[in-house]
């Protein structure tokens, strides 16, 4: 990948590590570990799978989860299309007559996900705007 930077901007190398239950970012220059956003979620706020979210209920992504034996490529694909901690997400429609697929809005993009894919995205409910 290439990036454009102005001459006055100082660049720092950042490494990204994917584990099965957390995305951790470490600044290679300082060696300081930045905790996963899921560690900052208060215990009183419900965290559910995206597949259990009601239509048009706003939520915020807190983490990606995986059961044992889950294909890591699914987690990578979800991260690549924008399901990163802190992003606002909502379900805009569901399949008819069956439960699949889910039309999911994240940022300015809408994606179709199967329910088992959406279940890997853990979200924190937000107050309706």
C-alpha cells in the first residue's frame, strides 16, 4: 500500500496483530501496547452479536469474536470491509422470507452478511438518535 504524506508529517511504523478474539495495535517505536477497545466496555452495557441486533437499532462495534476452528479469513474479511472497534453499525433490512442475508450499514457503506458472519461482530447498543 502507498500513502501520501506532507513533508512536515512525521511517520511512525505501526504493526497490527490479529488474534482470534482481539485486534491489538502496537506502536513499534515506543513498544507500548494499546489495549483492545473491548476492554473498556462497561459491564452494565449489553454486548451482543450483530446478528441479534434489531432493524435500525444503532450500535457500535466493540470486537470480533470467533469460535474454535473458525476460519481466520472471515475475521480478516470483516476487518477489511470496515467492521473495526468504534465504528457505528446498524441493520437496515433482513432477507425475506428467510433470515438471511442481513443488509448492514457501517459508515457510508452497506454490506450483505449471512447471520453466522454477523454473529462474529460484537456490538454495544447505543441510544436511538
